[in-house]
């Protein structure tokens, strides 16, 4: 029992360390990205931490398998290089006993990844999209800056020379809107924002409106003292994208993209299990041997596995390869490599 606890602790320590380090790096990257968008007025600063939190939860589907994989390699390889495993083998602690020690840990970890992939990840994506949509698709002068062109949507662009965020007032305004083949351009001296239930009204003062119709090549110019333009408050559905759909719902779909998404979710725990077994398989080395070989091998394996899985997902989504085994080729290759590694590397040195 003491040896079992000790061996597991040698793997869990580097796992938590690597997991915390990679999560911190990813968090810093996300903070920089969303704070830059907040500084440009694309999203309000108050939702930055919320967006970072959802993205960090989504990333655990990748971070957990890779950190446990490297934790397994770091921990066990250190025991081999310091001859601790050799001492255990000399005292009658067989290889099979080592494998049995880590079997419950590996299976429990694969189950945790399955929960993240099948349930937490789509839930986090749905909330992430919903949070971004509330602000990216909603016009708000209080978070815009003067002198910057803002693409409000694929059909609307806004520019103002100067903006007073407290009064929600802009000066020297340019507004572009396209509906089908009809284009409307508004130039105004001032613009006021009025928030009403279910919509936002822009009140343009002292300006001109240009209307273009591409089919008829017609241009209409009109001057106005005041002109009101209502903007709806569109909120995207929480389930508009496949990766935000609940697993039970997406399994009922029969499109190639839906198959690729569900295979990605099901392959995640299998990949985590394959990586953990492979980490166990490639960790042995001779006492006092330099530890570069297992770590370099682990890095190359993970890179090829991850990008290979991405390529397979795109191929399944585009119908270029059969849906089965499809993405499952990636975890199956890990199981094959793990089987080979146990026969090549796992022997008392």
C-alpha cells in the first residue's frame, strides 16, 4: 500500500505541476487576447474573465490528456533514472504489479476526460457563444472609441470621429448598412443612442443619407435634420454551432459534420487512455541515463497524435474518408504504439 501510494504520487506531482503551468500560460494568452478586444471596444471589460473561464474549461479536453501523459513520463522516468524502480524489481516488485498500481488511476482519468468531452465542453461552448453574442452583436456607444471603424456585423459598419461614452453621443459619424443588394450610407454631424426594450435606436442629427441599388444602379441622396434608425438586439442561439450542441442531441444528426463532432468527443477519452498507457510504456530507461529520449519521444507522439486527429476530423466532416473508424484511427494508433512500447522499453535495466 505504501509503495502503491508512493508510485502514484510520483506521477501526480508532475501532472499537477505541468497542468497548472500550461493552464496559466493559456490563461495569460486568453487575457491578452480579450483585453485587447475590450480596449478596442469590441467587448466590455466586465465579461473578459467570464470568457477566459469558459475557454479554459473547454481547453481541459486537450490539457488534461497531455499533462497526464507527460506527468506519467516525467514521474516514472525519474524513478528509473534514479534506480528506484531497479531496487523495487530487485525486491520482488514485478512489472505486472507496477501496471496494476496505475490501472485504476488511468481508468479514472479517462473517465474524467469523457465527462469533460461529452458534457462539460459542449456546455462551456454554448455559454461562451452566448456570452460573446450578447455584446458582439449589440451596438453600444459607451464601449466604442473615436477614430476606429467597427464592423458591427457582416452588413453594418460604424465610424465616428469622436465619442462621448457617458452620454452615448458621437460626432462626425459614418454608418454603412447593407440589405441584399440595397446599400445605405449615412453621414451625420452627431449621433445619439437611445436604448429601448428589444431594440436600440440611433438618432442621427444634421446629415445626409445615400441609398444605392446595385441592380437598378440608382442613387438617392436625402438631407435630414434628424433621422432615427432602429437596430434589433440579436442574440445567437446557445445551440447554433455543432460543438455547442448537447451530446444526446448531436447523436441524432446524420450529417458528416455531426458525425465528425461526435467522433471527436468519443475519441477524447480513448485518446487519453491511449496516451496514459503509452506514457507508461515509454518511460523506462537505464539508471543515471539522460532523460531526454523519453521526453522528446513523448513530445513527438503528442504532436503527431493531436494534429493527426484534427486532420481526421476535417476529413470525416468533408466526407473524404468513411465515418468509421474515422477519427478513431488516432486513439487506435496510440494503443498500437503502447503495445509495442511495453515490449521494447519495459524491462528491468
